[in-house]
C-alpha cells in the first residue's frame, strides 16, 4: 500500500500543471507633438501633404470597433488578452471584445470568433494608467498562429498615427462580425498589448527591447514585421534546443534615457520586460535615437548627451536585468551615415564610441553585432544597398532578414 501511494504521488508530481506564457506583446506609447522640422522632413520622405501629415500626427478620438491582426509566438489551449490604458488620460470603456482566427486581411475565419469577457462581463472600463486582462477563452493555437482581436469602444480612444501598426476601425459594435462593415484602415499603437496562452510545455521568453529598428514594418497585415519575428521563426523551426517565445517590445522613436516617443526604455523596462513570467533573455537594441535627438535636430531641440551617459543607461538596464536573473544581450547600433539633419560627424563618432563599448566592455552577457550584419564593407557607415529601406537609417525587409538570421541560436540553449 505504501509503495502504491508513493508511486501515485510520484506520478502526480511528474504531471506538470500548464502555465500562462505571453505569446505577443506591443508596448503602449504616447508621443510628444511633432516638430515642424520633422513634419517637413516626413512630408518630403513620405510624399504626403504637410497639412495631412500634421493631422495624422495629432492625437484624435476614434469611435466604433477597432480590429487588430496579431501573430502569437507560442502554442496553448486557452488564450487571454491584455488591453492597455497605461498611457491614457481618461478612463477607456469597452462595450464588447472578441478574438478569433484570422482570415483574409482583417476578416476572421468563419465561425471562429469568441466573445471575450472581463470578470464575466461583456464590457469593461480600463482606468487611467492601468491594463486589464480578459477572462480565459477556449481557443487552441499553434506557434505562429494569426488571430483577429476586436474591441467595441463605448468611449473614444485617442489615437495618433506615428510609430504604430496597421489596424481597421468600423462604425458601431461589430466585435462579433466575421468581416467588418465599412471598415477603414488606420495606424497607431495597438490597444491590444499582450496575448497569453495556457501552455502544457511553457516556453522560455525572450524580449526584444528597442526602437523602430526592433518594432519593424507593421503597416500591412502580411508584413514581415522585423528581426524579432525572424528570430522567433528560426527558434521554432530548429531541431533540438529549448522552446522560446520572442516578444517584440519595440517602439518607433524610442530612447534609452528620455521620454517623448514612448516612455524611455529605462522607465518602461519593468512594464514591458521584467514583469513577464518565464523571461530568460533580454535583447536591447536602442540608443540611435538618443544620439540623433541630442541637441539641435529635425526632431526638435533637446539636451546634449554624451556616450558616457548613454552607456550609464545601458549599465542600469544590465543591472536591473541581472537582479531578476535575466541574461541581457546588447546589440550594436546599426549604420547611421552623415546627414546634416540627423547625423553630424560628432553624432557618428558618439555611435562609434558606444559600439566600441558594447563590443569590448564584457558587461552584457553577450553581444549581437547587428551593425556588422548589415553594413556595407566598402562604406562601413552605411547599410548595404539591399539592406537599406531607403532612408539610410532603417533596414529593409532584407535587412531585417539578415539581422534575424545573423543571431547565433546557441545563445538560447
């Protein structure tokens, strides 16, 4: 009898309980007013009338139903959604929300939509400065599955087009419609900031913390996005090694030391990375905006910074990650050639000094040499032509592929 009891206890102990793991992230962010020099620069580069661009860069209220297309980076039997009003200035009320399997563009697959509830209620009020989690919903997903998440707004949501993802908005409450009626495309930071899955085999978590070069191309539902998504696909496809989910915590225009285009990474580190259960690795690729915004620039006038101040910010992030037993890998800053509006010789020299410290300090747990992956050997201050998006600062889709494929997978055993 005693032996049978021991066997039963041992067998029960061997059956690990499923746990929740985050499988998608999009960091909330608000933006300071765009400078006139930036509006002029962006209008010329994006080929838009300046007046139209000013309107798109001004926070405006959105009403109706918003719908997002989201890719989850882990498998599970149940889902729950994280919605954010952490950057809001007024309570945000939702009358309904839903989740389903993605079909074409922003339509859900027929019959796949599930209503979301919050403490059993169809609607929820999200307080200023807070997120909310939905109740779990029975919807099994595989790693790489694409989902459609909708929210019917009972009060207007403020939206600004800078640094966001493509989504659609439609009039009224259409949360449970397979295809939205009269849907119009928009761009902005997603209301949906997380998706968690209930996993029988919980993966380790990697968070990629950075700016637009991490955030990637999110204008189209079929877009590549960025190098973190390439890394996620490689880790999912490899033979052997641990299971990982890769979360993209990039915010376009973000900086390490200063707010303005989202909270500074030093300020959002806990919210967007260190709070996450199962976090094993943090990849930080950020700092080029700290350098380019420094002093007088097309983004406005800001205090001058030094390479030493930026390095001090890195050291703080390293220390805080290590305090949570999280390994941190620093990425070298990608090419940023001379441009009188963005990158002066002094700023280019600062970038070189920062990259030298990243490569030689031995303070991060590892270095991911993104610059070496995409620079032109004949002109090291520039991207290889095929890796240049055209603005000489951001990688093209091929550049993101090169960065994602250039990461040594042995860093994630």
